[in-house]
C-alpha cells in the first residue's frame, strides 16, 4: 500500500513537472480546466488563481495570454492551430460580458500580459472590432487604487493613437460618454486635470492630455465668454472686464492663447451690423479700434499673437464682407500694440492657415515685406554696433 501511494506521488510529481515545462501540456491543462468551469467568470477566476500555485504562469505567460485572449495557442501568422485544444472562455469569444472578462484578466494577469492586452485592445479599438465601452472594465476600484488602470490606459491609448490619431479617438470616446470619465482612472485624491496632464504627458501622450484638458475646461470657457459679452453689452469699464478675465484665467488654469480666442469671439459678437453690407467691415474695424485695449493684455506671448492672427484669418474667410479687410485689421492691431512684428512675420512666412491664404497673403505682401526689411535693417545695425 505504501509502495502504491509512493508510486502515485511520483507520477503526480512527474505530471506536474511535465505541465510546468511543456507548453502544450500547459495549454491542455488550462483549457481543460476552463472547459470544466464553463462560462461562470467567478469560477474561471478561482480556477486560474488556484492553478497559479501549481503551473508556471511566468514561464508560459505568452501561452496563457493566447488562451485567455484568442482561445488557444497561436500558430505562426496569428491563427489558431488546428491540431490544438481550444476554449470559448476568452476575450475574442465573449459576447455579452466582455467588460467583466477584461476586468478579470486585468485583475489576475501579470504586467507583461497586461501590456500585451492593452496594445491589442488599442489596435482592436482603432479598427472598429471593439467598442470604447470596453474601458468600463478599467474603472474598478481595486484596479484604480493599485495603479493598474492608469498604466493599462497608457499602453492602450498609445497603441490606439498610433493606429489612428486623437481626432479619430475622440469621437469614439464621446459616443459612449467616456470623454469626461478619463480622470476616474486615478484615485479620488488625484482626480484633477493637473495630475492627469502631468501623468499622460510624461508617458508620451501629450495629445490625449490636451484633449482631456479641453474637455474639462470647455464649460469654464463658455461661461467666461458669456459673462464677458454681458459686461460688454452693459458697457462696463475695460479694467473691470480685464480683471474678470484674468481671475477666471488663473482659477481655471486656462493658457493665454486660449483666452485671446475667447476675448476675440466676445468682441466680434458685439459688433453692430450696418444694414448697408458694404459698411459692415468698416464698422467692425471701428469697433475693434475701440476694443483694442481689451485685447492687448492677453497677447503678451508670441503664441497668443499667432492665435489671434489665425482667428482673424478664419473670421475674414468665413464672413464674405471681411475678405478685403484682413490687412486693415492686422495693421490696426499692430499700431495699437496688440500684435508685434515677429508673430506677424511668422504668420506671413509659414504659420498661416489654408483658408483664403492666397487672398490674405497678397493683401499682406507690402506690409509683410516692409516688416521683413525693417527686421533685417535692425539686425544689421545690431551687428555693426557689436
């Protein structure tokens, strides 16, 4: 009896060793266990957890990944091998509860497998195989607390944006109302735009950081524009309007190039329209001259000035009566010290938008050349002085 028991133990140890070091045996053992558990994800999780004590998950990480995602070991070329066992308890076969399936995998998986799943998910999101609602699996409290959700999201979005770009990713997020939930990838005490922006920018996802920042501040920007327009309608003093905008700018962490766009839109929305179409642009230029003191405090940076130039270009292109007024507006702002030489020259050389550029560049030709010559003369005088 002792000999029989000893023999059984030897066979068990031998079988366990074979399972540890033979990927085919490893696969068969995992798939057999998954088949026995059925589609109950709790039972699947318990089976995988218990098997981890006996089977070498680290050694066969790629095999385990293939099984849990595709249903079996993948042959060269990425197809399931015909002569291998398969299971329907996998991500690709999940029909109704894909989010829960992914959560279970994230909860139990190793870092390498999580990274692979993240990159694969990004590719599948990019080609339309998966819906962005799959991201719901990342909002589990434990995954968020342990940092798994944010780390997984970095790999996923890098893969997704690499396949497409942020302009394609954004609509997919908006469609399933995920665009305003991304900060929930962090614990409650870190759910602020500053932390999100820093984390994803440092991870190489600046475009995602900027997109989320825009989503978070869109309400504040609309409110600033609404209030500023009301102040202008009441005829409040410039100093009061400037103070209000600067306070809101600081409170909502809105950069100056964005603010100048808000101020420009507010100013143009209060232009009185003359019934005679030929006088519309002339009246608007008078209006801009009066309100240049409101614009000047928000063009202290070259990028702000360039933003304003592009806003002027866009407005003149979109409003037919202003097509001939672009150069007049730029010259007005130059004299009023709202715009300076360098940003105007940059716009003229290579920073202009495509809309109506031929018309506007022709209008700016003389002024642009004058600024260019003045700049060269100034540089020459500086060199002679040295």
